């Protein structure tokens, strides 16, 4: 997985994953991309944006 591309790929493929599941998946993938260890504190914040139809 390319260092600059992995987050874009994750966000494109998440579908309707609940926010907590998405945050946990992003954190796990970030740890994997970092070589298995996390060198500093990490925070993941998720939000779903939607379009309202009037």
C-alpha cells in the first residue's frame, strides 16, 4: 500500500460503515502502514457528510 494513497483508498471503500468501526479500521491501517508501531499519540475523528434533499 502506497504511503500517500492508503487513506484515500480507505475512504473510497468504506461504504456505510458505522463511525466507530471506521475509526477503528483507520487506526489499525495507520498502525500497519507505520510498520506495526505507533511512534506518537494518534486520534481518529469520523463524521459522515450527506446531502439533504429539499
